[in-house]
């Protein structure tokens, strides 16, 4: 039986995610590694990690682990590399399944090989020297090297290429498997192929989200940047110059520009507007702001991850966990387990506490790590 890994966010879980899990379940078991309460675009997840993991299991996933925070808040490269590292340490998956706009796994692998070649860095540097943004410079560099630069113009392709890079760098036995991602990534008119970004913006999820997930989400608190904006601004205004200098993604003096914007702006939107430029994508700036709020430094992003958390499991997932207790190269914690003290554990607890300040409820709920219980389903879905 093939165990397939899925690196995901499920923010929120929708029909397209169910289709991917169904595809994986035709081959074997589905093991998910999901971002926790903060996601890669530099925002709080709109539904907390426990409800999102429960929805995934009810819709067919066998086992859901939490993608460590320092990987969840990384660039696409760091997000993909961190996920592949965790699956490699677990040693429980044979394939890594991800969506792509082209659906051609070999083409993505070819592009990944070019990006890892010794010819790429000097060519990229030459293009950046023209004042181009990083994404555009990367496209032109690959084009000049004879590659298919159009692959780097679509978000799912880009992330898929990063997965392939991570697997190639490790000479991993895990096989990349791509599933054609139908529909418009930013659209949402097709209920079978909605986008998470569309669903975050619309108030009606009926028809776009499986009924099992919809029922779970109806019972959950929602979280938004707007609800926690004053808490973010208070933290940002209290930061000293050395705090800004220590932030991730602040190279080339970007941290100085951010610091100046923070000290002269009344909203996070105004901060981003004053700091952005064609050279730096907005998501990079949003991750900087969120890292500042959470107290995450550049050095923190390279710290060791000492354990992995289970968020939810089905009956087949419980069998996988039983085997992993004997073979996994990384300790596995269940909700409620005592967390070994470490710099990462302290960072994780702080992030859990601060996430609650993004709650849309007037009285934020208590921190999850003090009340969480593992969701187990004995129903095999999919």
C-alpha cells in the first residue's frame, strides 16, 4: 500500500482538497502535513488548526500532522523544503502529491534541476542587477538557460517545483506525483474547483466545501487580521531598531524601510503600502510583519524542530502512528502531551497565545495548547 504525503494549509478545506485526497486514497493512505494557526501568506489561519485537521480527516485524510511554525512562515522554498524534511524524518511516505496548473510532473522536475544547477545563481544575479523583481528575474534566468519559464508564472507550479527541488537536493526516495489543478486559482465560480483565497473573501461556502467540513467549520471561531490589528500595531510600535534588524526577510535594508513605515502608519495596510515595491512581493512583507508580532527572528527560522504534533487521525492513521512510534526519526506528540522545554517549544507556545488575539469573538478563547484533545475518527472516508 502506497502512503502519500500532502503538504497543505486547508485555509479553508474545500472540494478541490477533497478531490486530491480521493486521488491519493485510490493508491493507498493519505498523510497530511498542515500549517498550524499561521499560514505561509503571512496571516492567521481563518479557522484554527484543530478544526481544520478534523475536517480533513472526516473528508478522507488518514492522519494530519502540524507543519512546524518556522516552516509554515517561510518563503515558498522554505515551506516546501521544511515539509519534505519532516516527511523524510518521519519515513512514512512513498510519494508526495501536490497540485499544479500543468499537471506535468516531469516538466516540473526539469525546471527544478535547472534551478539547482551551478549556472543558475550567476544568471539570476545578472537579471536582478537590472532592477527586476525576484520572480521576474528568475523567469528570465530560466528562459535564458533554455527552460520553460512559463511554469514559474503559476502559483501551484511554483510550489510544485520547490517540492521537486527539495526532493532532488536530498536524493529522496519519495516520488513526486502531481495532480492537475483545474479552474482559476483566484476565481471561485466552479464549485468543484474553488480557490481558498476566493472562499476567504466570500461569506457563502455552501456547495464549495464538503458537507462534513462545513459542519465542523460552523462550530468554529473565525480569526482575521483585522480583529487582531491593534494587538499587532502595539507590538510593532514597541519594537526597537535591533528588533527590526533581526527580522527574517529584511535583507538589503528592507527592515529599515519597514521600521520607518511602522513608526508613521496607523494601520497594517498603510504599513504594507509604504513598504512595498516591485522588488519584494507583498507576501514577504506580510510574513515580516507577522514574524515581528510573534517575536520570530531570522535566527529562529533555522532552529532545530525537536518534535512533531499530531492534530487528527482516522482509523488507518492510528495504524501508521503505531508503526511510527517504533521507526520515526522525530518524536511525535499528541495534543495534551507534555512538551519538552526548548527554544522552539517556547516560540510555539507564544504563537499559540498570540493567535487568540485575532479571534473575531469579543472575548478571545483560551490558548489551544492548554485545552486541545486529539480528534480520532474510526470512520474510513474516501
